[in-house]
C-alpha cells in the first residue's frame, strides 16, 4: 500500500497534478455549498459551457489572452443570467438555459469553423491536468484565496441572502450586489478549474461535495468544511486512481466523488435524506445589523 502511494510521487508531473487536483476539488466544494443551497445546481453546468464559448471566441483574436477573455465572458454571462432572471418572468433555470447553451453552441461552431491555435478542443472539454502551466496554477491559487477571503468577509450577508433573500433585502442587505459578487467568484472558480476537470465535468464537482456535506450535517459552517474536505479527497484519490487505471483524471475525480456520495447516502438515515432533498438546513441566527454589513 505504501509503495503504491509513494511510487507516483517520484514524478514531478504527478506531484504537480496531485496539488492541482486537491486544490480544485476543495475550491469547487467550498463554493458549491452556496450554489446547491440556493437551488441553482444547474448554473455550474451552464456557466462552464458559457465559459467554453468565450474560450473559443477569444482565441480567434488573441490566443495569448484566452484565459482573460474566457473569464470576462463567463462573468458577463453570470451577470446576464442574474439580471434576466430578476427582471423578467423567466426563472433562473430558463435564463441559464438560454444564455449558456447559446454560448456553448457558439464555441463549438467557432472551433469547427476556424480551429484553435491555443489549447485543444478536447482539453477544454475534458481537462488536461498534466498539461497545466505554472501560470494556471498561480491563477488557481489566487482564485482559491479570493474565494476564501470573499466568504470570510461577506459570510453573514451570504448566509442571510442564501436562506432568506426577501428578509435580507428588507433588513438592509444589498442582495443584488451580494448575488453578483457570488456569480463573479463562481465564474472565476469554474475558469480556474476548467483545465483540470473540463467543461463536461466541472459542474459535477460543484454539486457532489455539497450534497454529501448536506447529508452529514445540519450546520451551515460545518457543511462548508465537509464539502471542502470531500472535494479535496475526491481530487487527491481521483488523481491516484487515474494514474493506475490510466483514465483521464477529471473523469476519475468525479467518479470518486460519486462513490463517496453513494457510501454516505447508503449509511445516512432516512430523516437526513429527507432533509437533504428539501435542503431545509439549520441556520445559525443572523442579526440583521450584522448581515447588512
């Protein structure tokens, strides 16, 4: 067992991949809690596809800036979804479906018509953790730190907005601003992990750790910790299994996360399963004055 664990660590590419996989899982698990509890699990799937459209479009004009361009494209899509869902009769799911699928279709069309002078179509769709650059690792670390700082600074406002946006708005919380900030952080998180897990799988890692955490605890703060831990373990174990099974790392990371979900689901009590399905989490009392800050 120890030999199986230590052998891959002799390769620099594996050590780098292990770090990136663990950090990516932790970041998506951490942010995914807010997405799942807000009933917006679909937005991770939608934004990853939307960012793919920007990934393809920007390469036609400035290949070296494709990360920046895709990031701005994703942020613009997230803000558009937020605006459309609030200012029209369309729900969030409908807004996500229209904006993000159109963006993804545009990306596929651009790749098919003009090809790519930057990262390949397959890498964008399925991830290529072994080909990640130093700049992308720095970007992943920076986004992870930004996400932690954002949640730490805006913790009570986020908590209040997540569970009772109407009361939060009346209490002085600028709900629209908080939601827009969360969408920006989400877009950056998806962009930073896209190369690791890929467009088709990143949404799963936003949802699975948070759902597992919801089955394990009723406390919001502990749910954040559990979800981050599940995401990290999925990334680390998935990387090891992919090494020995010779399966793409992104695919295996999601499969490991799914296995954890199945184990927890099998041993969770029926009452906790019902709570998980209803997402009726226990929330620590949030004073209005503190939330408004």
